C-alpha cells in the first residue's frame, strides 16, 4: 500500500486537517484512541513552559501520513515536546502503526529527568495490534484507566443539592479566572497559594485555552464557597460537529474534599451538555478515587485503557 508522510505544517492547514479527523463521520475514535478533539486543541493552544521555548513547536512535534490519494491516513504527536506521544490512524490504516512508532522513536525528545521514564503512550483494550507493536519495541504496561460514556439522549442521574454556603457558578456569568487558577494550582500542583507573578503567568499562558475554538464558558463550572474561593470545578470541551463533549480538569480544593462537590459539579455539567442537545459525554479517570467516582454517576459504558512506557 502506497503512502507518503511529512512533518506537520501550520502553513498547509494541518491543524484543520487533524480537527476533521475528530469531527467528520462516524469513526471508532473512542474505542481505538484515548485522544479527543479537546486534547488536540490543548496541544495546539495551551502554552505550557516547554511549548513557549520555541515558536515552531507544533511543526516540530507532529508528523502526518497520507494514502495514495492524498487523504489523511494517520498522524503521530509528541504531546509535550518530549517523548510522551500519541499515534492515531483511520480504521483501515492501523497497519501503519509500526512505521509511525518507528518515526516517534527517532524523533522523540528525552523527557525531563523528574518524569523518570522514557517514551510513553496510551492505548485502549481494543488496540491489540498496536499493543503488540509496542511490546515488540520494548514497551511495558504500567497503569490502566477508564473512560466512561454518558448517553445524553437518555435519563441522567439527577442533580444533587449543594451544602449550605456553596453555590454553582460558571465562568460566563462569573468570570473569576483568578479564583479558578488558585483552585487548579491547589488541586493539581498542591500549591497553597500563588504569588502575584505566578498568577499573572497562569492568566497569561495557562488560561490561553479560553481563546481556543471549542472553549465554552457556560460549561466551565465551579462550586463557589461562602468565602468566595472556588472549591471544586470541571470544564467541558465540546466537539459540536461530533455531538459530544469531554469533561476535563475535574478538581477539588484540598480544604473542601469529601463533601460531594466534585459529584455535584460533574452532574451539573452533564445536565447542561444534555440541554445543549449533545448526544454523548465522556470523562476519564486515572486515580482510584476518580475511577470510583466517575463509575458511580450512571455511565452507559466504559473503555479500559493502558499506559505503556519504555524505560530509560
């Protein structure tokens, strides 16, 4: 089978080409990939430290394969500019995976020392062909996680009331991105607070995803405590052409855990997505606590996935 491949090119409109992979037609994206439109958009728009180091980040960290007719067959992405990668193919072109993996192993950068691993990727339980290719190259399975699908066309678990002193807000009617930055810094980086310099950096770079084409402030939700702090939150990344959304960045401040706030904010998000007319919502859990919580919210089904690593 004749194929060609080349580096990603902003000038050739490759971002829009990759977007169409997630938005055009019924493809088995969810069973044969852990990626979604929101993750692609984050790769393009999020300005984390390594990406800010050089302007040609996207061009240097993705590679595209085309069939003999010039149509996209698949692509490989070095997600953080190091050696964490994803390989996605159209259904008929899974046979390209070993070739694409070879490109990754040649092009990948060594990760920062604190990561403690070499190359890493994610595959689902349905990707046995891809798992075989990874294991033949020396990759080993390290962890497993689950993505749950919620059928928004049917009945959802009911919203639950918040404890006294808490209220549900969204970033459209309450655009307090400083409070959200503090919440996420505490939940994801275990930071007690942010200095003014750190806050300005986050508002300038980390929150740039607000400028992405799929950001929707009414489904960027937080639970606000009586003292004005954001206690818990989540954000829906909407794939409107695909009639689906991914609920991401679920977090709870360390001062407000074990109060049912994450459950409440996720259920509120699911109901808002249903009200928008979407068909499906997905949420992925990595930690045991997240896996347990998401599995108790009434999902229609789930896909098991694995982290594979090649040690340094």
